[in-house]
C-alpha cells in the first residue's frame, strides 16, 4: 500500500508545491509512468491495443494505477494520448509500436474549418470516466492528473500526420501561410481548453499541457504563434484553484515567454538548470522536473545524486520532482522505485538544503 506522510496528504503536498509553497517534502511523479517498463502494462498490451486500453475506462484506470501501487508516486496521471483530441476533431488515428499516425493532414483553411468543434463530455467521455474511476480508487487524498497537448504540438501532428521531430511541413506553413497556422492554433486552443475543463470536472486535481515540440520554435516564433494560443487555452480552462502545468521540451530559450502563459507550474527538461530557471521566472511560478530519463538506466548511486542535486537547486520550494521527459521503456522498475524513494527520503531532511546534501 502506498505510504502517506504524517500531517500531509499526497494531494496537499502536490498542491502546495504547485502553488509555489514549501511542502513538508517535495512531491514526485514520473511522466509516462504507466509505460512499457511496467509488467502490468505489458500484459495488458498483449491482449489489447493502445487505443483499446485508452478508450476503456476500466482498463485505463487499471493501467494508470499500477505505478501508484508499484512505485508509491504522489500523483496518478490518467492513461491516454495527446492525439485523442485530434481523433475527436475528425482525423483517423492509429497508434502502434512505431508511434501515432493520423489518417489525413491539414493543408488548407477548408481543412481547418472542417475540423470538428467536438463536445468533450460526449466524444471523449471515456477519458472523464477513467479519471472518475481513478479518483474513486485512490480517494480524496491523492491527486489525479489530466492532460492534453499544447496547441503548437497538436498542430504539428495535424499538419505532419506523423512526426519524430521532422517538422518541415508545419514550418513551411508558419513561414508561408501564417494566417492559416494562426487559424489552426485558435481552433485547437478552443477545443483543448474545453477538453481539459472536462477532465477537471471529472475529478482531476490538476492538468498538464504537453508542448513536446516547443523547442523547435525560436523565441520570436514562439511569441508570435504559440504564446497567444497557449495563453488563451489556459485562460479558457478557467481552472480556478486547480494548477495548470506546462511542459515545454527543450524550451530553455523560451523561459521568459513560458512564464507569461498563465501556467502555475513550468515543467522543464534536463537541459534547463533548475536554479537558473528559478532566477529567471521568479517565485510566483512553480517548477517541475528535471532528471534526464536516461539517468534511471544507470546505478542507484547516480540516481540518488541526481535527485538530491535537483532538489537542492530549488531548496524544496515550489518544486515537483519529475523526469525531464517520459520514462524510458528499458528502465528497471527498481531504479524507478529508487528515484521516488530518494526524493522522499532526501526532501524530508528539512527546509534548509545545503551543498553537502547533494554530495
């Protein structure tokens, strides 16, 4: 049974950190924590496709809960995919071992106009039902997280059809047809905010916006295209007290703009120094991250050093410990446990972190 800290629930710890406070200890969870490194997920995938699991609330909840029960993480993120929104907008979606593929791509303003302005409570009800099932299983003291793609990242998939980082088509659109890209981002922003709001209404304590391809934009292009769309998305979620986390992969050069989006928490990868990020954005926005996922392929000694160094850089204030990207499929379960365990042990040393603690 996952542990509970005396005097603070996992939800209280998480929300305190997400709001920039100094919790009793630093909360910790792992992006893609219900992934291929866990035996329960692999067994489920032997019987069902990725989308069959994601669209079955009972299966999605089961897979989502395994890392909570196995690793004792402090938050449970619903098992789903960022392209569920693309499918709900009318694009055929397939997901296999080679990644996601969309059956058609956006090339014109007519294509944008034809994208469905869907009702999340109806078209993606299975996501809300999975969140409700997870929340019922863990109870009121554990935060459940929802998520979606940022407008730019979803637009990349809608235009490219499939991408592992080759973004030539959407870059061409950005430079040659900027009005078309703005129209696409606006439509995505509108449906994404409603989709995330539905997840909060279903019982999510917070939501995370994944901007996987943000780092492919220059600071100028981010401000011209993505900033307004992401800012609008967050504003229209109208999340109230529920924190909104924004993850921008490879976004060190975007920190000033990211801080203007309205997100409560900025999640950063291993390329961003946490202490420098804190100096740049100030104390009003919390930080999440930022251990290199490959670190969990090494020794427990290395993992412990990396965790301690990360927490020392934030002094345990306004910090949710996480990886800088999703956990790798080859990660040993015991190393994932060591990551979570070290975060818990080290961050309970006390409020004053000193250099020798990280040694």
